[in-house]
C-alpha cells in the first residue's frame, strides 16, 4: 500500500501556481480543499495538471433540516465530482439531530453517493452528526456502506480523554471504514495541540499515531492500494496565539510538514 500525503489549503492565500511547487518539493502529491468556483475551474485543473497533483474535494452540507442538508449535499458532491477527485470528504449533518434524523440523512446520502459512483468519506467532526464515538459506532453498524474520514482530534476534544477505554474498540471498528485520515493531534482540552513537536504533548502524539496505525492495518487488510493522509492543522483560532498581539506560538506550515514527514517515515518503517 502506498501512502499519499495531502496538503490542505485552509488558511492559505497564495495562488496555486506558487503553492503547488512548494507542496511537491515537500513530498505532497495531492491537495485537499473545497472545489473551485466555475469561474476558477479551468485554471484550477491546469495548475493541478502542471504540478501532477491529485485532488480531494471537501463539501460542507448546509441547512438546519435533514431535507436542506440533503439538497446541499447532493448539489455539492455532484459539482465536486466534475473535478475527478480521489474522494470527497464531507462535513455531514448536525450534532443536535435525533437518531431518526441522522438515519434519514445517511439512508438517502448513501444512495446519492452510489448513484454518482464516487467515494465519499464522512468526517468525524465536531458540530456534525459524527461528532462523537458512540453516535458514529451506532451509524456504521446500521449503515454498512458508510465510509469515514477519521479526524480523531475532534473526539479527543469532545470526550476530554485519549479514547483509551471502551472508546478504543470503537476506534478499531471505525478504522475498518476509514478511507481518509486527517492527521491532526488533539488534546483533552482542544482539537489541536499548540505544537506536536513539543515534548509535553508526546502522550497525545503517541496515542494518535497508534490510532492511525489501526487505520493503515485495516486498509491493508481490505486490499486498499493507496492510503491518503492530510496533516490538517488549522490557522486562526485553531493555532494557539499570544493574547493581545495574536502572535502564533508556532509556524503552521512547519507543523503540517513535520507531521506529514513524520508519518511518512513511520509508514515506511512499518512496511
């Protein structure tokens, strides 16, 4: 199995023709972002082709009701599919929905995916249906076709623990459904450690890496040929900053690149 490193565009403002060569030089072979507007679509394709970069499309279902979110989801995945992405990563539904509402959403969303014929991975993200381990566990049991993007930093924040009790068994079951990894390290009081290179966060880094290993093991057992990983550390309020000056406590690009290189090296060593 090959590990493909993916660089997200979250918080970056430079044009693609400057960013993509930097990404390629660092070892990334794909980018992850929302699909461009129709006005930008042709140039976007040209930039990807010139850089020989693949694409993971992000969609963000909008609306308060199940019907509104389903309409938004269908429109966005149909548009994203035009860019021939490796897969679509979806922020799906709302955390406050009842079990019945969540069931209706996924029963219909999965049919939309099947009709479109494209892989969609629903992200374990705060504020969305899959915001905690127990809801996600129930849904993957109910819907065998439900695939995931695992970003376990969200669950560490939501549960305020390193998923080392019964939750670890849920992580193992979710690993069997994981198509894509967001390799960001969270901690018990937040979804992003200030700097994963700092020794005071070594326990959190080790815990996340053990979970990512579970995903890789499961993907290999399924015969998956390519595994994708995005070191999705975020800017702004995700990246810790000093009060008043708002000076970041670490360099975001350095953090993303360190995590990407570190996991690529671990992936090679485990082969």
